[in-house]
């Protein structure tokens, strides 16, 4: 009899967590020359799949910028595969890149884009 109320509480927490918006901040590149910001969310139906998606902005903040920072916009799709693992797809300017990371204080992994060498990407999710 006690398992039913506990299951309802856990289900409610999972649903409310999935429907909230999360902020993502990060840096890509060997020297962290690209600043990444995004806001992602998911529908309550996505609670089991743990899929989140939203708008993405990447701004070049390296010192070699001449005419102001270059900026790219697109979409990010996250999939939480385990409590400490993250997979993502980032799409900007017609290029789709993949990302796999493990969590320590942040998510640390490599961003892989077609016809380019992989670059480090560090993400914080709040």
C-alpha cells in the first residue's frame, strides 16, 4: 500500500523537472574561444526519455576577432543517458555536430563536426 503514494510522488517530481527550463553555459575550442549559451526544456511526456531541446547561441570570444564577435545561432538537443553521461546534437549554420560527455563538476567532452577535427567542449547545466 505504501508503494503507490511513493510512486505518485516520484512521478510528479519527474514530470515537473522535465517541464522546467534549464540554462546551459559552456566554452568550446582549444582555448575556449567559443562561448555557448542555451535554454532547453522538454514536455512532460519526455520525462522517461530525458530529452531536452532549445535555442543555442555560440559567440566567438577569442582575441583574434576583428569586427566584433562572430555569432552563430541554432538548436541543441540533449539526451541524458545516465546521471553522469550526456549526449547532445548541436546544429548551427547548417552544420550538425555531436557531443558526448561525462560529468565531474561540469560536462567535459569533445564536439565532433563533419570534416573538422574534434574540439573540447565544457558545459554547465543549471
